[in-house]
C-alpha cells in the first residue's frame, strides 16, 4: 500500500467562473453529486499541478446513498512526467488507499510539495510537450487533456466524478463515432479488434474459457489506444493504473470507468504514431522480456498424453513427416496426483522421462511443463511441508486459505510475501535437478478455484457488482475469497488481479537464477507490465472457425498491452477439430509470435502430421516461418527495446489510411510482412486489403499488387497455402528452413530486397546467442546490422549496403550472405547481362531473372533478380552493386 505524509501547502484559491453548470457529456451521476475545486497550485515550469476538491453536498446536505458515503476531500495531482506522458492522479486527501505497489510498476511518486508556484489558470502546458492538462472553470470539477499542436481534445471528463470507499466512477467524452477508433481493454475474446459501441469490459481475472466472447477472462489491462481519423491518424494511449475490479463501458461517444476500489491513477501517452504510443506505454510499465531464440520455433502440447512413450511417438511423428518441431510440452499428466514438482511414477518416471529430455536436448529441441499455483495439502508432500515451514500461504479467517483444484485440497502461495518467491525458486531449482526443463508454463493463476468461497465480510460483496462473467456473479465465485489476506495485511479484494503477474515474476526470476539463461515463462493470467516476465497464450479456446478468427483480435490486443509473445492454441483446445479447420489454423498459427498446437483431454488428437493435408499446410507455412526466424527474432529485439508489437494491426504502418482501422482479418509481422489467412470453411480464395504501395509474394517473390491507393484484392488460396506478402521498401533477412531453429541458425543467409516505388528499401538484423539473459546488456554479446538498398542510373543499377551498428557477437563474422534477391526491378525488357561488384571488386556471381518486360501494365513490368554465389560476411560492412545491361 502506498502511503504518504500530508505536507503543509500554501494554496491559491481557485476562482470558479460558473457554478454547477451542466456538461455536454451529461449531468452528475446518480451515485454522487461531483466535486468542486477549492484550491490549486501550479509550479513555475507549468509541468506540475495540485488541486484540492471538496464533495458537493446533495439536496439534503449530505452524500448520495448509492454505494456508500462520498469521500469528502480529494487531492488531484497532475504532472507532465515526460514530454510524452501526462500523469493525473485523484486520491483521498485524508488518508492512504490501496494503489498498485511500486515494485509492481516502478514509477515516479507524486510530489505534493511544490517549491515554487505561480498564479494563473489551472493548466499544464509547455512548449516541449504536445499534451495539455486543464481543469474546467465550471463546477463541479472536470478536467480535459488535449493535443497542443492541433487542439484535439483527447480526454474530457464529465462532472459526475464519484469517489467512495468502494466505488469510483469517472466518464470522459469521445468524438463522434468514426472520428475516434479505440483498441485495447481486456482481457476478452472479441468479435472485432476495434471496440464497438456499448461494449463493457469487466476486469476481474477469471478462469473462464476463452471460447466465450465478451466475458472477463484471465488478465486485466485497463489500457486503450485511440486513433483519430484525419490529421494522418494521430494516436494516443490512456491507462488507468488500478488493480481493483472494474467495469469499463465504451459507449461510442464516451468511456466510463466504474471501479470498486483504489484510486483514479491515469496516464496519458501522446504518441502521435501508434508505435510511439506503445513505446511510451512500455517505458512506464516495463519493456517486454526478451524471449529465447528457440521459443520462436514450433511447439507441440496436449492435455492427455498418456506416458513417455506417447511423447516419444509425437516427436518421432513430426520428424518422419518433416514438420519442424522445437519444443515438446506436457500438461498436468506428468505429475504424481497433480502435485507440482513431482513425476507420475508409473507413466512419467524419472528414469524414462529424463533420458527423453536429454535426447531432445541433443537434437537441439526443448522441453516445457506446466505447474499450477495450488499446493496440495498433504502431510507427506515435501513441497507442502516446506511451504508450511516458511509460512508463505494466503490467509483467510485466521488460517491458510483452503481451496480445491486438480490435486484436491490446496493452499496458494502468497507472492506478495518475499519468502514465497524464495520458496518458489528453491522448489523450481530442486525439480530441475530431476528434470532439466527449459521453460515453465504457469496456469490456473487467476487464481482458479473449483469451489465458491462463502462471504466472510463486506469485501466479499461490494456495493457495486461488476459484470463478472457477464451476469454480475459474486467476485468470490471460482476464485479465492476477496476477504483473504496477503502479506502486509493486503486484501485479496485489492490485489486479486496481480496474482498472475506476481507468480510470473517469481517464476521468471527463479529460472534465471537457476539456469543463468534467458527464461521462458508462459502465463495464463496477466496484468499491466506482465510482459516484463512472461509470454501469454489466449487460453482455452474452442475448435471452431469463429475462434480461429477471434484469435487475431486477442493477439493484436496483447501487442498493445506490451506482451508481444502471444498466440492461440492452434487447431483449437476444446472440442473436436476438423481436418480443414486444422489445416487453415496452422496456416495462420505459423505466424503467431508464439506458435503452439495444444488440445484438451478427451478430444480428437490433432498433431499436425496426422492428416496429410494438414501436414502439407504445416510444412509450407512453418517452412516459411523458419526461414523468417532471423526477421522474427529481430522483431523481438525491437519489442524489447521499444515495446513495438511483433504482430501488428495494419494501421501501425499505415496510420493515415482510415480503411486499415477496421481490419482484423489480416495482420502485419513487423512493419511490412502481411499475413492474409483463410478464416472460413470451404474457401479457395481470400479477399485481402493492401495499403498503397507494392506487395510481393514471399513464396515466389512475384509482384502481387501495386496500387497508388489502398484496395481490396481477391487472391487464390489453395488448400495448403496462406497468403503472405512483403511490402516494397523492406529488406528481409532469411535463413534456410530446417526442422529445428538451432539448425536454421547454422545455415547461410539470404537477403530479400523488396524495392518501393522510389527504388529504395531498408531492413535490420539483430544477432546474439539467443539465450543470454540480457539482449543488449553490458555483459551480452550482440550484433546489429542495418541494410539499405537503392536503384541508380535509371534503375539499371541496384546497390545494397550494410552498416554494422554494433558487433560483439563473434558468429556474425562467420555468417555469410550467399544470395540477394532483388524484387521490383523496373525494366522494359529483361536484362541481357549482369555485373556484380562487392566492395568495388567484381565477383563471379550467379544471376537469374524472373518476370519483367511485357508484364502486367498495372504491375509496371517489374522483375526479380536472383544474385547468388555470394560470400558477404554479415558482421562486416559491404557495398554490393548489381549492374544490369540491356
């Protein structure tokens, strides 16, 4: 709990120009009469402001009865913490309340004593920031956030501010529908990526299957991005940093927060580009953790594998079918009676499972298992005995809380207790001595509970019922009681949504300490900032075409939330999949950042080799994914350093194209690789939107679309093929396909140079060993290379250059670029000959040409040149010149 002393201040009385005026947004809430500004203080730099508010008395002279008594005095603290980030915090002036702990989201503390002040208006505005904060002159209290450069109002509150002990409400107006497009808020499975009018987002982490749309799921992310049409698509972000349960209602022309505790702690991010918003957001909440290179390979899992022989058969099946497989997983089946850190002595004994894992490692493959937070209450179970000794369990009514999950009766570690993280680390280290797993999958950590705890006190039944499970079910249902008590006296009521974050942090730190390598953690439950420690999957989806479509929306949302390593269970988790659905799903899932096939016990098996048609799709789609591994890993570097999502909506690269704002059946990998999957049964074509520019197929490098303005194009979509294109202006680094990522890393490099209309292209490559804890730290060894391409002499010369930004990763000096593919060569006839120069010296390179001359007039007779036989060292700068003669 954040606490502070209240320093004495000399405040300036605020002159109110009008009293109790009605707002354009509406009148006061039935739950409260609002607040009036009694005083304010602004620092001389115009970057910090503090205001005091007093509750407006009702007609009878007191508080409204709904949801409890009003907090009588509030502090408003506003600060331009950076030029692109505004912090606005509204809290009880007379005492501390629960806030997200500093060690969860480290952040500047509000400064209540301002050394200098100035008279004037209650406004924050500086020449270096595009964000302006202002308190309205009218009463009740309202504030607005606007963009200084354009005057666009980004957030404008109504006078219906409500602040009670366990009910807070605030509403902001939004521009008319069509002017503002909102994305984010979750976790929910949604039918569209863009928020729809009258959507309610309930944030209360719950074990509800992801196959259910519009319900609160496993994580809580009270953050949205607002992209405004006109003016080039300027974007901004809004975060309410609060871990209590809440409903966020998006009404099209307004957004309303109804929160059952804590404080109103808002952050506004100026953008103005979508990439700038996520950069600014992750500067605050923490950058995404770097993922190990192997985690970008393909993963296979199932709940219901019978024994070690079953696992061996799956690995052999992938090898025989020549389908890539990097990571084998096991669900709770491997445990002894579902107890964490144990092995089933009959079906998964250590003397069989350990050699299996050792064989995976010798083949360059990895192994990941699941663990759940519930510790079996069993006097003969070592983990339980040690937990009792350390006294690290969550408390309720004076004793350890007793829940029920897979092992039966369980107690839950309290990860707010520092001893719990130490206990967890020791248990993981001891388990890894028996079985050297490469990563851990933490499930059921909302917390999930198979029983409904009875109410103990008022915390279990707050006066306002959030729309839990879409039916306003009690917040205790299927979880631990809100009246449970954490370390330091913190109520579960306040900390509920933090449990998955805290377990992920403890698991990440435990793996790092035990292995000395980059951890891989996959968590079902998440909160703001979880991306610093974990990847995420979309949870228990269903094997339906709807779930296939909806997976794109969730994936794109988690990119906004700062958790770029995201994917859905390929072929569907629950229910029986079909051959066609599974085939189309691997075509999409091969391009999820986290690509894993997983299914539920009792459903039909769906390993990708079981149907030949699915195997063909897998070989083709995963073959391309594995070729793109250097590109995907470079995107991980970009995510880790700037927060940029790996999988992105189209408007991230084309914010000025309003037609991209509603697209959620396609997505980009990075800035320029466009994936356009088939999402309906029986389809043999797909209609895809292509923004302005040139778009080349990544299968045969041919020009598919060239357009001055964005347009929709119907493309062939054979049963075994997903359409994947690269935009002109991009240079991609590819390696050769193989059955594991470790073998891909040993292959030669090809450069794909997709020339834009102006004859230029750029690209990046990041290299390291893929497992060092720090991606770009002082102790890590890494290389970064920037590539550029340009045409000269009217297009008859193409130059491709590299610039080595950093080079401490020694293998970069032995990796070679053996081939460069030049796409988008404009020529009236095919060239008669080539001369190739590397660093000014002519080299004996092989050359071949596809297309060009006499081609489709719309496509501008563009050709492709393959320049092979090269030996350009990746870690050394080069200047490649290709001269074509006609």
